[in-house]
C-alpha cells in the first residue's frame, strides 16, 4: 500500500501499488498535475481481456497511432512517452483494477510486470513512473 505523499516524494518503488487513501481517478489526475507529474488515467471498468486492456491503456496514455497492441509494444510505449512532453514524473492510475484482475488474472500479472519494468527504466533516468490501483 502506498500513500500519496510517498508517491509524489519519489519514495515509492516501481510496481503496482494500491492506494491507502480513498480518492477518485479525477482527483488523482489533478493532484499529479499539481505536483508537475503527468497523469495517465486508465479506465478498466468492464474490461475483461488483454485486447480491452491494451486499448484502454493506449487511450489513457494517448499513445500515437503507430503504437501496436501487444505486450512488447506496450513496454516500448511506456518506456518512451515523449509525446506527453516534459514532466517531473508519471502517475499511471488503473481505475477498476480489482474487477479487471479478477476477470483476467494472467493479463493482470503481465501488466504488473510491464509497468514495473517501465517504472524501473524511468527511475534509472531520474523520472519516476508509478502505477496505482483504485
């Protein structure tokens, strides 16, 4: 469990973190922007498979048209994010995570691995990428 102070202070390790506070995705996006971070809100309501997940992540992260819809392409895109402009950090908000993870546990595990690897890559460049679940 992570709290928002830890997230925005850079004290949270790369990975997928359930939040301790009860907030909405919109509130998190506003908080992230207020800290100079770029929010990436992914609405997982009703998503029960890999294809739906990849589409929602691409939508939330505003992936360019050329970004593919597979795990390798997701890893590449999350490792780039240049189209989002300069930032002090990235906050990936996975809204509806519990429902998705229950419907597609294997895909949820792969997404967690991809997000953790992307967070590690960004961290090595001095820019945090933290994923939180709601």
